[in-house]
C-alpha cells in the first residue's frame, strides 16, 4: 500500500509499526453546532481509511476527540443563556446521530477534552520545567525557538514562517509565533486550577495529550485531519510532543482537502454551509457519502445539488445490478445452468478495486471500477451460474463495506421534482382562495405518490409517507 505523507510530501510505501495493527488518531469536531458536509468529508474519508485497513485484515485503534471546551462553545452557551457543558453534551449526541446516518463507524475511543485536563496540565508542566514553554501574565506559551524543526510539517522553516506570519504582536509572547498552551481564566468562563493560576488549556495541547495517553506515549501510525489543520494545529502538536519524546509523534500525516462551494471552502464562519443533517434528510446517507467519496481525498471537491442527483442515479445503477443478480437467480431455476463460469472475470474487478485503494485510498478510481463491474454484470449476469452470482454479490458487499455504502432496495432520492413542487404550490393557492375541495384533491394525489403535506404557519412541511422523513419545508 502507498500513502501520501504530508510531512515528506511524497507517496510512500506504508509500513505499520506493528505487523497487523494500526494506531490512528483523527482530530474531531468542536461540539457547538451540527456538523456541516465539509466536516463530513473529512470524517467520511478517515472512516474509509479505517474500513480499508480492516478489510485488509488489520485491527485498528481509532481515536477521535471531541473538543468540548472552546470559545465557540462558550459563546453559543452565553447567547442562549445555557450551561456550556449542556451545549457540548447536546452536540456530542447530535454528532453521533448524524455520523450514524452517514454510516461512520464509532471510533474505538472518543475522548473529551474536559476528561483530560489533568493530562494536559501535566504535559504543559513538563514543557515549562524543561524550558520549552514559559508563563507570562497567567498564560503559558510554547517557545517555538526551542524546537529547531518547527515548520517541518508545513514545509517552511521558522524564518520564512515569521516573514509570512500575520500573527498580531502580543506583548506577553517572546516571539509572535509562540503559541498558547494555557489560557488565563476570563470572568464568567469555566476554569480549572493549575500551577499558573486558574484557566484552561489551549486546543493544540488537547490532541497532543490525548495521543500520549491513549497510545501510551508510543509513535502512532497515522495522524489525520483536514488540510486547514496542517498549520498551525498539527505543527504545534509535533512541537509539543517531539521536544519531549525525541521520536516522531506519527509516522504518516494524512490531510483531507476541502469541500468547496462556489470556489470557497465550506465553513461555518463564512456561512456558506449545509448541515449533514439537512442533506441526509433531503437525500440520504448513502447519497451524501457516495458524493463525498467521488473525488480523491487530496483533491478539492465542489459541492452542488446536481452532484447529489448524479450520486443518486449512480447508486441506483449499482443497486439495480446487485438486485438483478437475485432476479437472474430466480430465472435460472427454470433455465438450464450455463456451462461458462465467470469467477476469474469477477475477480479481476476485485483486484483492480484493491489496486486503486492501495494507491493512497483512491476511492474515485475505485468507484470507476465498480461502474465497470456493473457494466459487466448487465452484459453477462444472465449467464452466471449460481456460484458466479453468489460470488458477484459477495464482491459487491466487499465494495460496499469498504466505502460504507448500505444496499437499499429502494434508493429513492428525497428531492422533490419540479412537477411536485408546482402541485404543492397550486394546492397552497387553492387554500388561499378558500377552494378547499381542489386543495384536498391535490393533497390526495400527492399522498398516492408517497408525499404527506403538513401545514405550518406561512407554508408547508413535506414528509415522506414511508419513513416520515422531512423532505422539505416550503414557505410562501
Ligand atoms: P472543526 O469542528 O471546525 O474543528 O472541524 C472538524 C474537521 O473538519 C477538521 O478536521 C477540519 O479540518 C475539517 N473541515 C472543516 N471544514 C472542512 C471543509 N470545508 N472540507 C473538508 N474538511 C473540513
Ligand atoms: Zn487535533
């Protein structure tokens, strides 16, 4: 297997530290809101990395943190006059719900920052005692000049970083690039006691302390996250850990490129995002997942609803080929079983899929192989023997399990067609004109299409009659 390693900027032969076990850590969400489909891309990509290792026979210890204390969570709690721990607890459960609907496997451990405060204080204390960090006016900073290799992940030395840095001058820091390890408590914010007074640890220390704790101080195989975490977050993790342990924090650094919308990174702060929840409700977990995996994880991916419609159609084609294998099975009971056997041909698709995935988890090319397999089944499936059919279905199941796709008998896109939208609008107009009998007729026609309308102030909620999912909320 070959993996692109951000720190060497090369695709490298993957060599695990232990023969058949992988230790990996992926930075998780800050829990102050529902996660958007940009975050979902990173989570789904690393879920596939993990699934693929498991498919290849490795056991995987997968640790992903929850940042459950942070300025954003505190602001959200203050805005709504809520307890900050209630806010973070709520969004942890919302995360689990959305992740499950996107078929993301539960991590082996999901540690919370607040459960690891002592570990973080211990780490900061070690850094201060060894002169890698200093206290200044109640805050503690890491002194980047104490780590000569600072910048090695990002690929720039300290001098270049300084020249390009737009970090504001802070009189408490010895160097503008020094980063905060411990923040002095502000009025009204939760705090913990420490040797430097009341305060709370900074975000960069969180992942570093957790990796130390949950992997017992050993170098891990893979550390992952989105592109935006390369600098400064992961650079700072390396600095804190490697000055103390004198060995790499991780052997392979993997970073997932952005999901963009209108050529900009999808992000909460730009307000250009869709939540995973709304997209899964409107389409489905399978459809969103298929779209997120349709591009290689190191390429940018552009969001548009057309792409989701394409994913829906693609999945239907794949699921239809899978279903046809059953239909052929029924038919073959009356037909003579053909002589020709297709096991070798089928195996070629499996080998090709593995070859693509072995090449830095190329899901995009892997999906192309699945399409070739579908074509093959559509052309020759009716001649398959019983054994061929079972074998082909198993191969499909293997592809699905690696990509986290769950076969659906009825892969219906939950998007409304223009025609149905028109009907809903006409019914609304009929109601406004007090023509209730026409309005009811339209409502009944929609019901026969599996669509239930629920009136709400100034509009209507459109619900799927089969599974009660909300398809859309339309306001007039
Ligand atoms: P956050 O909750 O903002 O810390 O983000 C959680 C994860 O999602 C991090 O690994 C981010 O790098 C990643 N992420 C955020 N926005 C995007 C995006 N637009 N595309 C891909 N990954 C993203
Ligand atoms: Zn992290």
